[in-house]
C-alpha cells in the first residue's frame, strides 16, 4: 500500500500521548494531525479507542517456534537440531512470522557459544535467506554475537564453555564474511583485558556495539572496557556477572553497569529472570532512558508440548507453568526465556502502573497509563534504536524507534487497558500485517513458586 491512514488513535510519542490521525506514504510517516482527509488511493485503518506505538526492537533474541539462530530447527522426536540449509531457512521464516505477530519491527538474531564452523554455516544461511526474501530484510537488522567470546566457565550460565574463544579480530572477520557484515552487537567480557579493549575500540570504530555480560570482571576491569567503548550490559541482574559490594577494585561488573551513564542495561522482562521489584529499582536508579527491554527468547518459545530438551550438551526443562526454562541440575540457572515481546510489554505496563515495594527503594509509586506507555515504548523501541544507530536517518530509511513525522513507519496499532494488551496491526516500513494477540501481563507481581 502506497498510502495508509490510521484514524482516531491515541499516539504514543516520546514524551506524551495524544489523539490524532496518522498518515503513511511510501513507508514514511508524513502527517500526524487531527482529521486528515484521505484520497481514493489511501487505505484506512479505523483505530478509534486504540493506540499507536513504535514497533518493538528486540536486540537479544535466539529463536522461537523450534528455530535457533546458532543450531537450526529443533526436532522434538529426536531431541536434536537439524541445520540443513532448507530446514534452517524454513525455521527462520516461521520464527520471523512469529515475531511480526508479536509486534516486533526489528530483531537482532542472537547466537550462543558454538563451534565456529557451525556458526559460519548458519550465519551464511541467514545471509542467503535475506538475499532471497527482501521483505524480511526490513525486519532482521543483524546479528548479536553473545556466546563466542565468553571467558570464565563460572559465569557461563546456559552457555557451553567448550566453545568459548579468545577475543580475536580474525574470528570477527570470519563471521562477518559469512554473514555479509550482519554482526551489529558483539559480547566481549572485560576480563579479556588489554586485547579485549583493543578489539572493542576497533569494533566501535566500525559501527559495531560492544556488550559486556557473562562477566567475571571486577569494577576496574569493566570501567576500562567502558572507556574503550563498551556500552551495553547483557541481561542485567539475570547474571551471571560479578557483583561485589566491597570497595575493593571498584566493586564488580554489576556495580559499574549500574553507575556508568555510558552503558545501556538489557532486562529480560518476563518476571522470572528479574523480579519486578528489581526492575522498578533499576529503572528508578538508571533512568528509563538507559534501559532496554529484551526477550532473550529461545527455540522452545511456542513449542506447547515441549517438556525436556538438550542443547549442545546442556540439558534443560520447561517449567510446569510453561513460562520459563531451567538448566537441569542447576535450579537457580535459567536458559533464555520463552517470552513474547507483546507479553513483555504488557508486563512492564502492569509493573509501572502499580504501586510497588522495591528491594533497594522503599516504594515505587504507580504511574498513569499514559506515563507508563511513554516509558515502556522508550525502553522497547527508542533506546534499542539509539544503541544500534538506527534512531536517526542513516542506515535505516528515515530512522526508527519513535512515532514522528519523517520517520520510517515502524509502528503498532493496539487495544490497551490496565488489564489488556492486544496488537491488531504491525506496520513495518509502511507494510501492514494483521496481528492476532491477546497479551495480558504474564506475571504482575513478584514471582511465587
């Protein structure tokens, strides 16, 4: 559709919510005004009593509905992954369609610790798929390389230390060549020291975001990496990263993540990886302008009959309530989540609009629904766009991550109330997708077993 007019919605902008019409022309938001009159060539979406939000940008997403970016498509009968090219690409398409229905307008496919030759093959499949399916290039912004450069097995979490590598430019070059330069975020834990800082400077100079997570670093090591350009903390408070309340060595990685204004914090907002009281505490301390909500979702998301599985030597289980994944034999260690983006957004709205006792703060007051929508949209859309450099008009046509005239029409139409969140339309660079979601908050308070 060349022209689309969304009529009568409440529009969530970066600092306010107001009612207006919104016109899209050739994939760009061209007007936000009262009573825009369409011509005969304009498609109309009637959105009275609905909201327009910026589309979700999920920068940390391993897979869903059986698909895993590193290993291929899960076969439940054999508890194994099929990474043949045809099966991989089919699984990738299924996962991407799943994300569109859940309100994602940009995604970074995220890898785990895996053999380099396997990663080169699967990243090559992603490149090939996007070359063959141009419509999905608008959705897949790139690759988040999470597990390759992890260093300390004690901080591995649900990653396999057998496939940790030294931080090395040659590995980056190899993976960039395989993927067609899709690497946009690379996790380099600061305990790699001087070599890691040198690589960080090179990557940042070339427009790649450097993250630090699964880190055994003390605060002084982490601060040196921040000075070199590291500006993202991987799944903050979910761990595993060193926390140290002593004054020794400037605390730990967690303390510097929280104190540094340069560092964005990822938070998995399923209510299990991080208790809601801590989420409110972090937003209050850090400011919602430096927090990025992620799913960290895995292949098990959407597999309704899955109970047990094995992933590259690690055995896992789906919780009885089907809402989180645990590493078997390590009760306090979770795999990535089974969180959908729309459910995560509903969770955050629920947490922000209720008075809540904090852990570090005595009490958090309830925000109004409009205030919560503004803050949540900044954390789900604006901040990730700013982090990876697509908020302004540069690598992405006209910029994305907020609802503004002149920006790319990456947006959602949704029914929203304090107890309801349902997406009716996902618009990606002007292309309209009908959605069917009903996403009440998954976990409205502190986790109860």
